[in-house]
């Protein structure tokens, strides 16, 4: 199974991705997570990416494609993969399909998560993340047991810099201009499925599993 999760930032892709990857025994690849790791490690790539990420802009196609191709070529993706947050531009989508084609592979399904804009903003602005184990919470809908503390590892939760109000708006504009065209791109290729992202996590999860199971 080779799947892409497409949709605006904050719609709930990452929250569903871990579960789906486990359920179908496939590898999850989140370019946002990979980039944040490079930023934390202070690598050359990370230092360059940080400037764009803090502004809510996209990191250059070449950098992100390089990161993804390295992972896709590794043995952990042999069983299949779930791409969360990639591709985000038509150039990235084209590169991905030619990379897979070389190995006789293709994407099976693109799940496009949709949600009203007010709910998207509410989800992004209430997001709190664990910088250590990467668990994701929400101040109101998915709060940790103890305020500000990760249930899994006990680390202090943070608000991502790019989740602050001044950056949210620019991320949504970037999404609309650069990523939204991918909806039509994958519709044209007959592999797009639309997923209603509203409702509690378990409800979205059930919809998603039904969709992935029925579309094989
Ligand atoms: P994305 O990966 O699409 O950017 P996330 O999965 O990180 O989005 O979710 C954004 C925020 O919304 C997080 O704070 C998460 O805890 C919360 N969230 C995710 N799914 C739901 C849901 N179904 N209902 C309420 N809040 C949700
Ligand atoms: P995310 O965790 O998916 O919300 O991504 C956080 C940030 O990482 C984005 O706002 C971009 O700056 C950068 N990023 C993640 N994925 C990509 C991608 N596929 N292409 C370019 N930039 C990306």
C-alpha cells in the first residue's frame, strides 16, 4: 500500500497517520517531522530549512525531495508507505511519480482531508506537541492528563513556532496557492478520495479505515 495524506495544515493528518501506518504495517514518512529533526540536530539542511519553516513558507522542492527519496529507497519502505505532508507542490508530485516509476511502483491512493476553515484554525492554534517523543495534543479536544506535560514521556509540551497566530495565516495562503492544485492533479489521475475530517478522532479514524479498505 502506497498512500498520500493531502490536506491543509492542522486538518488532522498526522493524528491519523500513526494509527494507519501501524494498522497496515507500512512506514509513515512525515516531511514536517523529518525537517524538524534536521532543525533540532542543527544540520546544514536544518539551518536552511528553519528560516522557511518559521515564516510558514515551503522548504525548497529539491531539499524535500532529497529527504523523501532517501527514505523511500530504504528497506523500511519495502512493505509500503504513508506520506504525510508530501508532496506539497506539483513539482514534488511529478518527481515522486518518476522516482516510483523507475522501480515499477505507483501511488495507490491519495486521501484528501477536508474541514471548514474555522475548524482548521481552531485545531492549529490549540495544537501542543512533545518535542521529545513527538506526541501531539490539543488544548481542548485532546488535552494531556496533566496540563503542559506529555502523557507518554513526561516532557514539557510546546507550541510549534509555526502554529502561532502570526504564521498560521501565511501557511494557509501557501497551502492554497502551492498545495491545493494537487487535489485536481490526483483527481485527474483517478486516485483521489475525499475524507471528511470533522468529528472526534475515532470517528475520522473509522471513516478512513473504511475508505482505505474499500479502495484496496
Ligand atoms: P496535521 O498533521 O494535518 O497538521 P494534526 O494531526 O497535527 O494535523 O492535528 C492538528 C491539531 O488538531 C492537533 O492539535 C490535534 O491534536 C488536533 N486534532 C486532530 N484530529 C482531531 C479531531 N478529529 N478532533 C479534534 N482535534 C483533532
Ligand atoms: P508540517 O509538519 O507538515 O505542518 O510541516 C511544517 C513545515 O515544514 C511546513 O510549513 C514547511 O515549511 C515544511 N515542509 C513540510 N513538508 C514540506 C514539503 N513537502 N515541502 C516543502 N516544505 C515542507
